[in-house]
C-alpha cells in the first residue's frame, strides 16, 4: 500500500481554471504538508497542517487554499490558475511529535501541473 | 532565502566510484537530513544526523556534520547506476524542513 498517495499524477489545464489535488496518508501521522517544486528542482514549503489545524502558511497567493477534512487527508485547491503555477506539487506527512524523527517526512509521488 | 546550498550542483561518476556531496546551511540546527529523489518521483528519506553527532553510517552511505562550519557531507561508496538521482539536504526550522538546492548525481554503468 502506498503510504502517501496524491491524485492526479498529471494535471493539464487552461489558465483561469480552478483545480484540486488530493492527498491521503495511511501512516497515522499527525502532520501533513504541501510543497511546490519548480523547474530548477527547488522545493519550497507552502502549507502544513497538524491534526487538521493550519500551522504553516508560507507566502503563497490566496488563490491556493488547503483543506484538511481529517488528519489523514490534505487537499490543495487552486483558483484562477496562472502560467507560473506550473510546477510539481508534493504532499508529505510526518509524525509531528516525539523526538528528532518527528521531522522525517514521507512524500507522495507528486502531481505535475501544467497550465497552458 | 533558502537554508541549504549544495555543492556540486551536478556530479557524474562511473559505477564503483565514490560520490561526495556537500551541504552548507545558515542557522543553528537540531538535526540535518538527507533525501533522495529519483526522476519523476517524490523524495525519500535517507538518513538523519543530530547536531551532537559528527558522523553517521547507513549501508553505503556516510554522513558527516560539522556544526562549527555549518556544513554536512554525504558520501556514497561503491556507487551503482541505481544511485542516479538528486540528493537534497534538509534542516528543521520549527515545524518545517528547509531543503537545499540539491545535487544531481549521474552514475554511469
């Protein structure tokens, strides 16, 4: 079973559209994350939730809205997509508590978003 | 600005050779991690070294940490073609990880 799964794997859409990416983890972790990886492979944190509560909200346009219905799921909704949103988006999870291993993150396979 | 800078950006070696990647960071840390990313895949955790540790081994991986120089290195011994991937260091800042720029390793058979 995949530990952190995100769907879809590929997403091709037109500028101005609204799209969602879903993420689920079956590791029993308390904390989940969304990252954006650009074409230069630079990986940047966008959001983090701990037990459904937002704990990290980096400087991200408010067109991006995370939603966590329960601690096993963290979805990312993007409104009014722009060309610059094209990137690979990764979901990750971690224990969130209990020693240094709490920071070890488990990543999904990524969603490659192409905005045309 | 990002926490970790990695060096070299790209590295090409033959199978059997050793590969060394370096990471420098800017602020005090509790621990440092290394991750691998295969092409088209997510990151996979390799090893974590605590700030009070100087060296750690895991199989063919050896990680060193020098907190006085704010740097770490990852050594992969006896490399294999399957080691071809990007390697990232990451440091913890509170609840978040700050990733380095990554080293792209190519191992030729």
